[in-house]
C-alpha cells in the first residue's frame, strides 16, 4: 500500500446564528490521506497549504502509511493531524480501532467537562451561584467531574467560586473539581507565593488538581511547588516530543503530565510519553478537545493504563457536550458521534479512529 494523495480542507455546517452564539460547534478542519488501494484516512485538524505542498506531500507521497516511526523521523511529529489520519487509515486497513492496535486497555473512560462560561475570559463576570447551578446540572446528567478556570484578577475569588460549587454539589465523591490556571503569558502567571497559597486553599476544598499554576518554563519553580503541596500539580499541554516530558518526570515537576494529542506530536508520540510516565508511576491524562477532535485522543486513551480521565473541552454551559456537537451529526453515517453514559465516554469501536463520515455531506459542506 502506498500513499497517493494528501488533502486539507474545512467543512462548515450551516446553523442559525442564535445556535452558533450559544457555543455550538459547526466548523471543522480535516486532513484526508488516500492510497493506491482505495483506503482513506482522516485527521480532524487542518494544516496550512504551504506546509502541505512543500513539506508533507514530498515526505509522504509514494510511501508506506504503516511506517509511522520512519515518518516521525522525517518530520511527521510536526504534522500530528497527518499522523492521526495515517492511524485512521491503518486501522481501516486492518479492520481494527486504533486503541486495539496500541494495546487495547479499556473500552470506556470517565469524562470531565472543562467549563468556560460566555462573557469575560477570566470569568469575573460570572456569579458563583451560576457556576454552581451549572455544575449541579452536569452532575445531574451523570458527569463525575468539571474543570473551571482560575483566571479572576483576585485569585481568592476563584477559591470562593469553588466553595460555592462544593456547597451545591457535595463532596469529592459526588463531583470532582479541577482548576486550570493556564499560565502561559504576561498577566496570567502567578508568582510562587500566590501559587502556593492557591494550592493550599484549593486543597482545602477537595480540588482534584491544580493545572499550570506557574510559568510553563519555570521547571525549578514547578519542582519546588509540587514538592511543597498536597494537591496534585499538573501540566505539559503545550510541549512536543518525549524529551521534555522525560525532563518533567526526572525533575519531578508534576504529579500528572498532560500531553495534547496535537501539540505533543501525535498518537504514537503520546503512547511513548505515557510509557515513560508510567515507569515513573505518574498518570498521563491527555489535554482534551471536543467534537471530531476527540476521536484521536479517545483512541489513544483506550490504550493507556495510566489515563483515568478524558477531558471534554471546551464546554459552554449550560450546553451538554452532545448538544454542543449536534451540528456534526449531518457529517456522519451513523450519528451520534460518541456514546456517553453515566459520565463515561465509550471508545469508538469502528476501524481507525472510529468515525464513519458521510462523503456526500463532506462534499456539500466543504468550503
């Protein structure tokens, strides 16, 4: 089998403006790989035309799609959406879902919802009671955990928000709460003393973890904070390749590492990162996505013994995930996109990434 063509395009499903304003997802980027045997693979993230024509195609056209490791050496690690499409193709060629090809550890995983309310990005315009109301709503629908931002100008206001949510939903055994600082730019980075204070305050509220509380490059500070706090410290969503994650683990920067299915370099690279972190006794819990973008992370997670959660991000309360993804159903042969039951999302069992697309619908909505 040889690769004969690689395309990247976008699909936009028309929906009423008021539905889009609610946060429904209806625009998707895709990569499609074709072969001389008529099998095609899809990755659900676009790539720019210049990179596609001048780097990806010269590296892969005419090559064996199964040679993932060789392709990674040739640059595939920088085109992870293409790597996802190769795995989709490989799964279809072998008649197996990708997670079984990678180890087949589990067929479902607990989902947590990363909630971002419409309005100010720092969420300072959101009443605590409204956040608590929506947390209880997701709890009622079977979800076991949510994650919220700690971006308010006064960090202790975010502690008060967590207190209000906790009073409404009950203890950690009723609903887990994760906190994300996402400290990656000017104005967003806590100093060490603030991060330590927040870690202590959030631990008192039974928060499951505190994500990216310090500058992403402050490995010394992260090591010190992780050693000084009881709450698990997590991070790694912006890093690529295995070397930086090995450094995180050797230096004990995090209690949990969080590679991204795109950012880290793709499915096979995350499988390696997971194995390295497993050898250190550290969970590897992937940074999340939504809609079609969850297809690859779900397949990876199905193979990982040290990944107990799948992040669904971003959720716009009060929309439930399947409501937010509803526009994608017209692109599928057999909707819905995923099965979610009692807070667990099932790993799709169809070959490849587990998503069967309606080719006629792709033609109709391609832009």
